[in-house]
C-alpha cells in the first residue's frame, strides 16, 4: 500500500526485535513540522512520591511498541492512513530540578503546538501533565479533561511543594487550564489522607467515578454519557495514568493501588473518546524497573495506539 | 486533625520510602496493652508443602503498607479515628520445629487476647491460623469462620503429620474451635487428591463456594447471605489465604491455583464482613521471593486495611 | 485406590518440590505403546518472530505441573481413572533448522498416532501445530479446529518464509488438514498488518470471535454453540496459544497482546470441549524467560489437565 | 565411543534444552545397585535460619546440569569412562518435620552405601550433611573432612535445637563421624555471635582457613598441604556449602556472606582432592528463588562434575 | 555476655527473617543523645543522573543487615562492646526539591553532631555526602577524605546545576570542607567527558588511584601509605560509593562501571582505616530496584559493619 | 571542543536516560558512507544450542551504552577525536532461516567494507562471526584472529548442521578466512564432548590458552607475546564472545561456563590489541533475557568502546 503519510517499519523488512525502536517503528524528526500528531517522551520522575523509575518509561514503551502493527483489527482504525505522525523524541529536561524541568517541558510543547500538531505524550510521572496542559490551554483554551487514575492528584501541596505528581490537577483548575465542569476522574480508589480527598475536585464541578462504580461492567455506557456532556466541539485532553488500571495488568508503576480498572475498561475509555475533539493525550507513570516482564510498557504502547485511533479524523469503522 | 488514637506517620512528615516500615506506619509496641486491635506478624513457613518463602511475608507486607493512607475513600471508613491500633511485631517462633512454634504462637495470642485486644495477623503460611484459632476460641468460644482460599485445608494428614498448612481446618473443627455450620469456604478450586476432598467440610456443615460459582459476578450478594446465616452476635474469624485470589493478582504465594477470585471479589468479601461481630482475622501465604514486583505484598496490606475497616465499631459511611 | 492406569506420584510419597518433574508426576515412557493419551513436549522456538524462549516451555511446564493433583474438583473429572496416560518426553528436533524440525515433529507424531494414542502437546512456539496437524489429519482426516489465540496465524508468509508461527493455519487449510467451516478462532485482537488480516480465515469459512466479543461475559454459551456446529462425531483438534489469554494472566509468552481472554474464559473453552470427539490438543507459546514467577507455566499445566478431562471417555460429573 | 558405563545423553541426540533433565543427562534408577557413584538429591530446607528455598536446589541443579559435557578439558578427566554413575533421584523426606527427615535421609544413604556405591549429594540446606555423615561413618569409619563454607556450622544449638544447618559439624565431631584432626574448614568469614565462634572446631583439632587467608592467591598449595596431612588411605568426605564462595559468583543461596572464595578457588579445592580416598561429597545450600539467572545452579552442577573427576579411579591427565 | 551498650537482637531470640529490621537489629532512637556512633539513613535519589532508586537504599540495607552478627571473626573487632550505637532512622527530606533537601540533611547532621556522636550514613545517592561534610567540617574542621568511587564527582556542574551527585567533591574542596592534599580517590575508571576529568582533583592536591592501579593486588599496602600521609590526628571522613566496586559484586547501583574493585579490596580499604581518626563515613548509591538478589544491600550492610569496626576506640585484635 | 567527527550526544544536553539510545549516543546513518568505523548490530540467535535471547543483544547494548562517555580515562584514548564513527543499525536478517541469514549478513558486510569502513559488530550469537569473517577476508585477505571464548567453536557439525554457533571457526579455517597459525583462543574451559575437543584448532596451528592458564594473573604479558607473533602489518580480527568472561561478570549469556576470565582480563586483552592492524571486531552472545540487571549489556558496551580505542590511529597515551 502506498500512502502519503509516514508508515511504521514493517515486520517483514526488519525483524521486530531489530532496528531502531522508535515509537511504533515510525520515522523520527526533531520538531513537529508537518505533523498532525507528534509522539513525545517526557522522562521526568522527580515529581514522584514513592517508587521512582518512570524516567525510563519513554525508552521502554518505545522498545515494546515494536509489536504494534498499523491497523486496529476491531475498530478497523487506520491512523497511519489518516494522519502524519512521527516520533519527535524526548524533552531535554533537567533531571535535578523539578521547577526548571516544568518550564522546559512547557516551552517544548509550545513549540510543538506552534506547528499545528497535536500531541500524544508518554511520561515520566504525572507531574508532566501540568506543563503540557499549560501549553495546550494557551493554544486551545481551557480543555475538557478525561482523567484516568487511581488518585485524584488534587492535593494542595506535598512536603510544602505546590508542584508534584499529586497536586497537578488542583493547579490546572486554579490556572483555568481545565474546564472543571467537563472534568471526569475515572478509577479513583483505595485510601486517602482524609475521607474528603476527592471532594475538592467534585466541588469544582468535576465528576468523580470511583473504581467501585466501574467494577463488573463495561465502561462504554459511561463514555457515551461523557461524550454527551462534553459535546463534539470542546477541545478535550485525555490524561491516562497507568495506575488507573489494576496492578495485575499494569504492575510496572510507582504508586500501584489494588482494585483498579481492567485493561478492557482502559481500552473502552480510550475508544469511547472517538467523536470528541481530542487535542492532546498522555500516558504516564510507567516505571520500567518494576515492570519485570515488559508487559506494562507493552500495554502502554497499545493504549497510545488506541489514543491515535481516537483522534478526530481517524479512518475507522466503529 | 487531633485524635486520641495512634495515627500513621504522614506522607508529608517523612517520605513514604523513608522511615521505619511498621505496619501502616503506625507506632509499635511490644505487647497489646491498651489496644483495641493488634497487628501481628507470624513469619512461619515450615508448614508449607511446595514453595517456601512466606517467612518473609510480614516484613514485606509492612514495607509495602507504607502506601496505605488512613481513610478508605469509598466506604469513608476511618479506622484510626475509631480504634487504638498498633504494630506489635512478630511472634518469636522457632524456625526449626513446627510443633514448638505452634505452641509459641498460641501462647503469644493468649497474651494479646488477655489484654482485650482483637488481632489482625499476617503470615507466614496457613498453619499459623490453627494456634490463633485455639487462642481465639479460648477467649471468645467457637467462632463462625469465613475462609477464603483455593484449598480446603481439611486433609487429615500430610506425610503423616497432622498439623500442616493443609490440615488446619480439620483440626479446628475437631477441636471445636469453629462452628462448622457457620463456616464458609470461598474460592476453592482446581484439583484434589480425590474428587471428594471438599466433602469432609461439607459433611461437617460448612458451605463450600467453589471459585466456579464466583466467576463473572459480584460477591456482595453472597456476603449478604452469609451475614444472614451468621447473625450479628456470633463471634467471627476471617481467614484469608492470598491464594484464594487468582495468581494474576497475587502471584507471590506458595501454592497458586489458576481461576481464582479477583481482587475486587476479595475486597467485596472483606467489606461484606461489616456488620458481623469480627473478633479476629488473618492474611496468610504471601511469599515475597515469588512476588517480583512487591504488588502481592501491597495487595495484602490493602486487604488488611479493609479488615480493620470491617471490625465492629469502625466509623464508616457504607 | 487401585487402578489399572498410571497414577501421578502422590504428594505424600514424595514432596512436590522433589522427585522427577515429569508431566503431572506421571510415569514416563519413550514411545506411545499402550497409551490412550500421550503427553509430548515440542521445544521448538525458531519459528517465532519476536521474543524467543518457548524452547524451555516443556521443561518449565513439567516443573510447575507437580502441583496438579489427579481430580478436578468442580467437574469431578478423573482422567487418570479413565485413561492410560504417560509423559513420553520431547521430540528430538534440530534446533538450527526449522524445516527439518517440522519434518522430525511430523514423523514423531506419526509414530505416536500409529500406537492408537491421542496427543496433548506442549510447545514450543505455534509453528509446531502444523506438523502435528499433518500427522493428525493423516490419521483422523481433516479435523474441526478450535483455535484460541491473539493472532490469526494465517499470514501467507513472513520474511518470505511460508512456515513460521504466523502462517501455520493458512497452510493447514490449504493442505486440507482442517475443515475450515468447522474452524473457530477465539480471542483475536489488537493490531494487524492490514485491516483485513482476519478476513482470509473468514473467507475460508472460519468463525472469528474477536476478543472484544468475549469481553465481560462467560464463554460457555459460545462453546455450546460451537459444539452444535461441530457435532459429536467430527474429530476435533484444540490448539491453544497461551497468548490468547491476557498478558496479566499469562505474562510469560513471546508476543503478548493486551485485552485478551481471562483464565476463567480459557477454562470455559476447554471444559466446553467435553462432548466433542477430541483427537488432539496443544498448549503453545509459553516462554519461561519472560515468566518471572513460574505462574504462566503453572497455568499451562492446569489447562493441559483440563484438556485431559475433556477428552472423550473421561469420567466426569459435569 | 562405546563404553560399558552409563553415558550422558548427547547434545546432538536431543537439544540441551529438551528431554529429561536428569543429573548430567545420565540414566536414572531408583536405587544404587550396580553403581560406583550415586548422584542423590536431598531437598530439605527446614533446617535453615534465614532465607529458605534450597528445597528446589536438586531440581534446578539438574536443569542447569544439561550444559555439562562428559570430559573435563583441562584435567582431561573422563568420569563416565571410569565409573558407573547414575542419578538415583531424591530422598522422599518429610518436609514438615526436621528430625524425622534426618532419619529418613540416614536410612536412604545406608541403603545406597550398602550397594557399595559412593555418593555425591546435592542439597538442600547443610543440615543434610549430618545424616549423610552418619551413614558414611557407619560404612567407612570416621572420615577426614574438607569443609568449604562461610560459616563454621559448629554452634551448640540454635533456638534450642541441636540439629540445624548451623550445628551439624559440632554434632559430627561429638558423634565421632569425623576425624577432627583431619578436618579443614576453608572460607570462614565475616561475623559471629562471639569472637570465639571458630575456636570450638580449632580446639577439637580442626584447621580453620579463614577467607582472608585465601585472598589474592591460588589454593592449590593449600590443597597440597591438606593432602599431605590426610594421606592417601584415610577415607575423605568433601562438604561444599556454595556460600563458601563469594555472593558475586553464587548469589542464589540462603545466608550469603561477602568476601568469599572465587569460583576458581572452589575448583582448585575440588581438583586438589584428587589423590585422596574420597568416599563421599555434597554440594549444599543452592537456593533457586534467589538465583535469578540460574547461574548458581549451573556452577553447582559444574562443581559436582569436578567432584566426580576427583574420586579415586577417575581417568585423568592432571 | 553483659555490656553497658546497646546489643543487636540475637538470632536465637527472634529469627533473622522476623522482627523489626533496624540497622544491625540494634535499638532505635529518634536523636543521637547518648550515642558514640549514630547510624543514619539519607534516602535521597533526585541528585542522580542515570538510574534512580537509591531512595530505597536505607530500607533494604537495614533489611539485609539482619544477617550481620556482633563480632568480626577475622579482626576480632567488637564494636558493640566498644561503642554505644543506635539506628536513629532516616532524614525526613523533601523528595521534590534537591536544594531544600540538602539543607534539611545538613541541619539533621548538625543536630546529631551536637550530641557528640559520630555518624555512619547510608544513602541515597552521593549528593548526600555534601551536606554531611558541611556539618562534619563545622564540627571537626576540614577533614582528610578517603573516597572510594568509580567517578571523580568533581564536575563543575551538570545540566547547569552546581549540586548533583557528580559535583559534590568540587564543592567540598571549594568550601574547604576537605583537605585536598589529604584526599584519596580510589577506584576511578572507564570513561569521562574529557581526558582531563580526573585532573581537577589532582590539581587541588588529591591523590587519584585509578582502578587500573588496583588490579591484581591487595590494597593493604596502599592503605598503609595513606595512613602515613594522613597521620593519626587528622579527622578523617570515608565516603564509599558502592559503584567503586565492580558491578559483579555490587550490581544494584545507579551508574555501574565495569572493571572496578573487588569486595576484598573494599574490605581492605575499610579495615585499613583502623588507626586513623575517623569522624564520619557514608555508604552510598545502593539502588534496590537493580539489586535483584538483595546481595548489594547485604554487602553494603557488611561494609558499614566494617566501618564501625574501624572507628577509633574499637576493641580489635588486628 | 570542536571536531570534524561525529560526537556522542552529551550528558548535559539530554539526560542519559532520555533520547534515542543509539550506540554510544552517536548519530545514525543507514550505510557506511564516510565512516572510518561502522557500529553494526546483528541480532541473530537461531544458531544457538541452549538458551536463546541474543536477538535482543543489539537493542540492550545500545540502551546501556548511554553511560559510556567519549574519553577513556586510563589510556586517554579519544576515539571520537580520531575516527568518524556512526551507528548504522541492524542487519535486516531473516529470523526463520539460518542459512539465508548468513548470506544476508555477508552481503551487508560486503557493502559496509566497500565503503572503506572497518566494523565493530554486536551479536547475536556467535554464528554471525562467520559471514562477517567471509566479508572481511574478501576485503583484507585471511586475518589473524584473537578469539575470546569459553568454547572452541570448532565442532565439525551440530545436529548434522555445519553452520551453528559451535562450528564457525572450523569453517573459517577450512575456508581460509583465518590464518590458523596466527589464531589465539583465550579462555576455553570446563567440559567437552571429548577430551580432544580443543585439539583440532591446535592441530591447525592455533594457540589455545585455557582459562586455567589465565587464572590469578594479568593477561598483559600474554598480549605482548601475541602482538609479537602477529606483527604490526597482518590484518587482525577480534572475536569476543562474552561467555569468555566468567558468569559472575557476564551472567546474561546463553551458554555460561564457570571459571572464566575476569572483566579486568577482558579489558587487558582488548587494550592489548593496540598496536595491531585491527580490521574488525565483534562482541557476541549477550542474551538480555538472562541479564537481569542490564549489567552484561553495560559491560558489552564498555568493551566495544575499548575496541574502538584499540583500532589503529586512535589518539591514545598508553
């Protein structure tokens, strides 16, 4: 098949275990020029409060992404026939200084967005979503937010710091990066510092869907409902913390919490974004040192592929 | 918030990866004086028939328990506002002699119970439940038993020995430690020495709920039924073998059996104990050498937190 | 209990961690003489396109099979009271030459089948199913096929080679080893080289059941339907690629794909074969180097036991 | 080559990763009849004081022994042209009761020795050496002992028990199983309960060679000296605890101690036994759950091969 | 034995795998009051440039330290008969902000030193040595420095930051915390940003001993020489980066470099400090996520025990 | 520093854990045009007889090579100031067919050599050395060979195949690719199929240096001797099988053999090639699935850097 867009290196041209492990075996470039969608690594992990290691997330997700082929069999989605996509590498952040890195990341995304590209990012810890949202809101205005996570990430501070992987969505709302009444937090669970930890977001207008309300059922109906609330025009950002899923399906992460979503539910959420005006997405908190089989990275790569398939304009049957 | 009870060391006072990894980061003490509930480690693993290693269970469960915060978000349970709880350390058992250790454990629990405390214990292999039940029955009389497990543990003997991790509930019934007609075995499955292996317990009056009867559904209705049979007054003991859950959610155990309960079902069982007159509980058979990510220990810590939340008197919304 | 058939070495005669780890601790023999069912290892992994390692599958599956006891508790199946079964060891294949090994395997199975035995084989990668099917069709004629897998394995070629783990079922249909209108592919999913990858089999008459159509439900009704189509007389072969199951339950495999079947669904498929005229089965693609806990091999051993229980003539209650 | 003795299954007859993993791929038999040397597994690990897991030692050592070929290249030793050797399997011990197991082991070795065979055993923890020495001394009289270890194993008791993996050589001397003035303890090091821990053995006449006296040099001169003391007639037993070697070369063991012997020194000790009247040997304390690469088991298998090569009568050039 | 000092919990009072894993199983206290030597954890790892994870160093070193007994067998050192030692826990640092943590650490050590205690610290990454040296120099004046490492750690800056794990000893010299002419860097090796990377320290007066100059020999003569230069009065600080040792003996570290020192040489360096006026020491850069067997932490615990044995006043035979 | 040659991406421009993991973080190109030395991956592992997995060698060696900086501190070698070097990616081999892959590899190297570049290759299993030597001998004539290995790799055939990882150097001599009288095999050891296994090479004129002759000493004198025999003009190829080193320093390999060379000796061999007319080199048999810490790949990357430093023309002090 010929196409005008970048195509993944085929499995019959170079064995999957061989060759450069760029994201989805796509061509690489150093900025977002000419792209519809830029794949970006943000290997920051000094915003994390327990286990580190997500600094290696982008490298390992890319390594496992070599198994992902160009077509989604069930939805018949064909992202590489629909968009110009490339791997534009990692943000050259400062690993010793969290606040400087936040600024570097924001600047990097400003540049990507200035080329008219949308972004699908891979962390790194969840802190990286804040500067991405800052850049995104500058470009697109406050966004609707679909937030998959075990944690609310709306603490006011941690150890006195106002920017960490546990505070970013409070900052995002305070800074008007997110439309709080079009914010959906899915998968929150287990334990908190107080019984009211999830209420701050609720009080701003967000819908919190605890994991318990997801147990034993498909999330497709929930996504139908969410699409109804958001509508087709509002710019939407999907922030997907891999720890929203259960540790049995995503063991390689820094703050796992039992009782989470299944892989299937995670896919349903992403596929359920089709029809929304997606302007950006991230997949964060994969920590390879705790991913003893590589399968968390593999899952992350597949979820990022599903994200591509849900961006507006993707050829797709269902 | 001020409280008259022990509180876990906060995540903003000391990073979660730092400081003494006591259970739930609670204060420690060397006996049960003044406690409502004592958390006890019983690191015995010489009663096990296949993989060893649960001797390291208490240490690793404590290490992973540092992530557990004081409030259950869904049930709004607040155990540390409701009870005086502490980590009273491990039973100083004799690692070379199973029968002597059984006696040491019984004596240890006699002492704890003499202080009026209830116990939540962590194994060690399942053999430890027998001396705990001996002490518990001395204090509270024969107990109703909710037993989560892949195995019935009602063999008459193994290798000619009458006390092993596979024989304890036959002993418990024979010794009248347990009310067999208020005994519920949930999650039993796979293969047995004879097709009648589960029938001995049935013949004593126990209800056996094979894993197959749990597949594809919530266990909350089962728990409602069980609460109806037991009633609110009968003293109840919950013995939770982590291998009752599927190996995908609890890989780090000694005799894993495929096709088991989900984490969600495990939580439903424990939450479903609320309203019963819980007098003791254990979480056994976590084997850290086979828990390559630490997530089995993490799950065990969360399940023990849920146990705390289900003891009578816990402030809780649902 | 006395029986005229081979019995597994009992757990009270020799500890489970001790003694020769033959399959199910059964006696071994070097050919299939006198057997109803022969257990065979086929440790070939040079037909695989991504991660290798399934060459060690037979050894590790045997090692973990020591936990499997002789009776299935739920179905009350008693295979070792019903059949003469033995472990006949591994095919002495040529690890440097795929095509020569294919021939060696076919010859080995010709010999086994000539003794009137049926076979349950363990891989090795999925390529081994082709020579087994060649031998099986010679003996029994074209078979109905129940094929559990994440992948269709019906590529025409890979790297120009016509025999690899991704092409075998196209070859099997072309060679009339399989009745394509009685072929069922269950669990197919994720991504393909083209959106039509699964259509070749459909066009031959096969029923493709994508994983998505299996989500959130029991597969027992599907198996009822399949039994209806196949009928009781047609010889049936079950080819079970462990990657049909989700990576969370079977991490130790070479080309894992997220969103797959649960262990429970895998068991339902195999139990649902009871009543069919099973003439052979395989369990392939277990790759021990990626099975950090041994639990994938353990699952494989249990699934092979369920296969035994579903062969015609097995004493069984349901 | 034809020979009248058992030969290992060749690497060109069956791939090394395939076939039954008997020790050195030798034939198996169930007793010692007709053997010059019997290879025996003793999978006991309930005599251990820290990490368990050596119960899986025999199985894993056998699995890794498939790489060992029949000739030692440097010494030109040809044990399978010199002796009738077979793998006679594991002692069927009682895993719940240490003292009963000790008796079972002694009985097993009595039987082996009654056939005139010598033994090379694999543990299991070091406790197993005591019943082996009891049987050996009954047969051969008190033996000279070459004992490689990080620990003296001459405590009087542990937790009040007189038979554990840390007390056995005190028992062996007290019971006159060993000629204390021909006892050599090599590799002892690190820390003790008192500064005099190694002196009890010295006071009985043993020569203690601390690891420090082995640093930076070949142990061949030491072995020459030891051979001089023992002489050619005295029956000699070699007890080789893998933790005598440094944790970097033998990580998979239960009580590792830094600063130990190198693999090279370990080989020098065993090769240095050539010329002595070896009547038995063991290799103990390999704990597979801590042997993440399998290389400790592989080393153990090679050391056991070197033991074979050092038994009297082995054809050998140097 | 009775003593006036804290004693480790004995292995016969509580199994080594049980009980609170304080450092060396010593009593804990929350400040340094009454101590001769305080054991301190400094779980900072956000100063590291490649692999993270040393934040878990103190927890795992303590866990493995349970194997260390009170007496050094070779030197006959008896630190717990010589000093009052306790585990005073971890510095409550701010895991999101490197510079604030540096100040917190300095303040913590100011307090410890104000009680007249000396310190043996465990990292964390090497950055922690800077605030410790600041506090130490305030108390004792500029110190002689024995620095074991693969790296010089004398970069001027990294990513523009002047305080990271690669710049600390340049800062320490600039701030006159160290007497550069009594500074010894042992084990430096492999590759650098320029061929002159090690020359800055040399130009300040330090002696650099590359790993190559250590190959194939004992380091005891070097230590004799170093003791001669330093003399008996000068206060000395030993900073021991575990990556000074070879990755084969210390795999669990963040920036391993092949060709390093052996464990034996590491012990020789520490034992060679006996006779010096040691005022402080650290053991840094153990990263448990990369320490798959626990043996790096075990080695670290033993090296810290050797440090205790080399502090002035320790009873010791040689 | 400015240079006319490719430079590795600096550690202060992009964190080491970030960015594209090309070899040494060098620029990539798709052929050898303009290069003095081409770095090539050859991810073939179907020529291996025991553990597979070296197909992932090139990917993991590149990932770990990010730690290697541009200057060798001890020798002061500056390869990137001396040569134009780039990573030219992997050979697109056919993973299902060994003989076709051998031809593909030879063709690939023919092309590289036609550009006038020399090659440093990374395997893959040792089979890859044969087609590389074929291309090299076509270009440079028969080469002197320095061969580091545990095995002679001079079998006549394995399983009847004449090209496998165990036969290549017999083929290389037979095909006159190598000057047998200038062939040096270093590190050979343990066991063989016959006591004469190493004699075939000796009979062709090769010098075999068994590991035993390397124990306890520096190999620099050996290299001096070898340089004397080879002389300065003869083209030389270095084939370095990582299993020549001991499993303790290189655990991640397919056929490890105890008692091997140390890392230090490995470096001495490579540094000892300086002064020879090196025309090519390889580093083979790194198998990442067995390299649990990544340190075998890290070692391989450092050894390949040392190879670069030993090629003629490298600026270097000693």
